[in-house]
């Protein structure tokens, strides 16, 4: 579909849950609109960088500050 596989499948799952969970025409319309917007955004994101979500996860896992000293229990 043009985006990262996991994110496209997750957005489709969320849209399906909203559409089926609401059990009305308005929830179905909202779910389809959400999925189309999410697919558009995910395609643009994949065009800019195919691995952007993994880069973002690595960025989030990094510490804010790394002290410039070693620990006494480090392995030599």
C-alpha cells in the first residue's frame, strides 16, 4: 500500500475496530476517512524514509544524558 507494513496494518485494524464497533453508518464513514488519511500520511512518511518508525523508536529509547565516566563494575 506504499507505507511500512506494520503501520499500515495497524491503521487498518484500528479503522476496522472503529467501523465495526460503532455499528452505524457514521462510524463506518469516520473509519474509512481515518484509514484514508492514515494511509496518505504513512505513504508520505515512507517516501521520506522507509525505516522512519524504527529510527523514531531508536530515538525514543536513547537516554537524555550519557555521563562521561565509566562505572566501577564495567567489564574490562
